[in-house]
C-alpha cells in the first residue's frame, strides 16, 4: 500500500516539477490544478490521480477531498499561489482581496478539508509554500508580501495547535524559475495606466524593464526547489522550515542583521524610490 501526497497548483512550476519526483520516490500523487486538462500530459499510472481543484472554490475543495477518501493520504503540499503586485496606494481592494483568497484563505481551506484524511495516517505532514517574502517585504509587492507573511503566521499557529499530530513544514523559496513571473506580469493589469502622472510611473516602468531579467538571472530551477521539498516530504522528522535558494538565505540574514534605516535605504535605492 503506497502513501499518497496531494499537491495543489500542478499545472506549471514548482507543483509540476514535484509530481514526477514524488512518483519516482514511491509516492502516489494526487496532482491537482484549476483546469485539470493542463495535467493531461502527465504519464498515467496507478500512482497518479488527477483532480480539478480551485483553492478559492469551496465546492471544488470538498469534491477533491471526497475523491481522495479511499487513499492513504499522508501528505499535503499547499503550493498554489500567485503574485499580485503594485504600489499599495494604487491598489484596488478587490485586487488585495483576490490575492488573499488564493494565497491565504484558499491554502487554509484546503488544509482544513484534508486534515481528517491526513490524521488517519501515521506521521502525516503538510508543506505550506510561503516565500522569502513571508519574512521580509519588498516595494511594489505589498499584496504578495502580506499574503506570504499571513501564510507564515497561519503555519506557525497550526503547528502550535496540531504540530504534535501533523508535521507542519514552512517552505520558503527565494526566486525560482517558473511561470510565476509571467503570471506576475499579467497581475500588473492596468496598474501602469493607473500610475500615469504619479510618483510611481517611472518606478513601475523601470521595474517592468529590469525585474524579470534580474530575477531570472539568480533564480533556481523549479526541479531543484522541488527536490528540497521532496526531502522534507520523505524525512522521518520533517523540518519546521525549508529555506530554498541562496537569495532566500542571505537576504533573510541581511535583513535580520542590518539596522532598519539601512535596510530601508537599500530597498528604496534598489527600486528607484529615492
Ligand atoms: N517562483 C518563485 O520565484 C517563487 C518564490 C517563492 C515562492 N513561490 C511560491 O511557490 C508557489 C508555486 O509558484 P510557482 O513559482 O510554481 O508559480 P507558477 O508556475 O505560476 O505556478 C503557480 C500554480 O498555482 C496555481 N494556482 C493559482 N491560483 C490557483 C487557484 N485559485 N487554485 C488552484 N491553483 C491555483 C496555478 O494554476 P493556473 O495554471 O491555473 O494559474 C499554477 O499551477 C506559489 O505559492 C508561489 O507563491 C514562488
């Protein structure tokens, strides 16, 4: 009887990279995506179940949980998420709300729905995918920063509440090469137009021109990131935190050690917000 792991957001990126690695390691994988047709190219097998799952849709979550009732579900990876960007004062409330619906409320709703199944197995585990931006904030990414800080807080609280029964692992990647930055580009929406004539116009133009290239240059492969997550999934005693990437490690250290005014100067300078 194999152990199963359910992964959210497997259409692309880290979630997609994790599916074959888990299968190679002997896990059965419930691969999920909003549009399950995006998973049709995964090689079929007894160790794979494909399900539609939109983390913002309660009916979709309940249906996915019901469809896993016959499995020995030992692990859950809450990976689905996207980045909403934009200067806070230009942001529409619905943009902030949508960011939290997916990255925070969806993540907790999926966790709650699958906990009864996880609890049936010995040594169950949940991987909550946060970000290095769950520990520090950068300009122009307020909604995303806030959502990932919330993921950290929810995971730390959950660990205090049920950590002795279910291991709760915070995954904190730095920049990973995935579709994330393309989604991010779409998430700008009409913000550049909204910024016209404001102090953010030049900052946004510069950011759009430079950021993707810079981030991609230092980014880690999705597969390397997924390998680190697999190690936590397989661990006899799963770690509390998995910090992935040199940037996540060193920038986090720098923020902790630097006096706040220096850190803020550095951030403003990096984003042309002087
Ligand atoms: N890439 C990075 O640099 C980085 C760094 C730190 C943390 N992370 C985190 O890592 C996780 C995975 O991101 P990624 O880099 O692999 O980006 P990605 O390639 O854009 O993948 C994101 C996945 O989340 C899914 N998703 C979005 N909204 C959803 C919803 N409502 N319900 C179900 N699935 C949904 C997407 O599905 P669709 O195809 O349907 O949109 C996609 O499968 C995210 O939580 C992200 O915040 C990424």
